[in-house]
C-alpha cells in the first residue's frame, strides 16, 4: 500500500514533470523533429504555448490520480511503464486530441509507446533521486 504522503509527492512531481516536459518539447520541436517537429507543431499551434503547459501538467497529475486512487495499482516500475503504454494506445485509438494526429502519424507504435511510458516513470525516478540525495 502506497502512503498518502508518497502519493501527494508523486502528484506534485508529476505535475511539474508534465509542465517541464512540455516546455522542453515546445523548445526542441522548433528546431528538431523535421518540418512537423515530430508531429507536435500543430498541437502547440492549436493549443498555444501556455495552454499546452497546463494541459500537460494537469494530465500527468490526472494520470497519477487514476493510477493510485481509481485503479489502486502498486508503485512499481513495470506497472507504471505498462500503464503509460496503455494510455498511449488509448490516446492513439480514440484521438482524444485530434491535434496529436501528426504525432501519431510520425511515430510508430513502439516509439509512441516508449514516449508514453517515459513520462509515467520519470516522477517516480525523480522522487527516488530526491530521497537518495536528502539522505546524504
């Protein structure tokens, strides 16, 4: 059972990770990823720079709330990775954000799954690094 304190810490870290990750993607997609910026330029154009930051931070927080509160899954690297891949597949299949069509057209299932799993793993890794550094 994951403590409420751990869940709260992960919610904060996941929100900040979503926010910072989106900012990094906005910057990188301007000069990398070809003409479409990995298919993300349309997404950023449609939602705007500020709005997309808050969408990413909010969605990361929501994904962790669903993971712990609704699904009751354990804090585990494998579960987080599989959960991220499943979320990516759901987003690909339902096209909740039509503005991400270019992204899914640009990436095959493996790479979009990889990039779906990574953001779910990062907050846990960051929390573990913080814990390790605070013990010294």
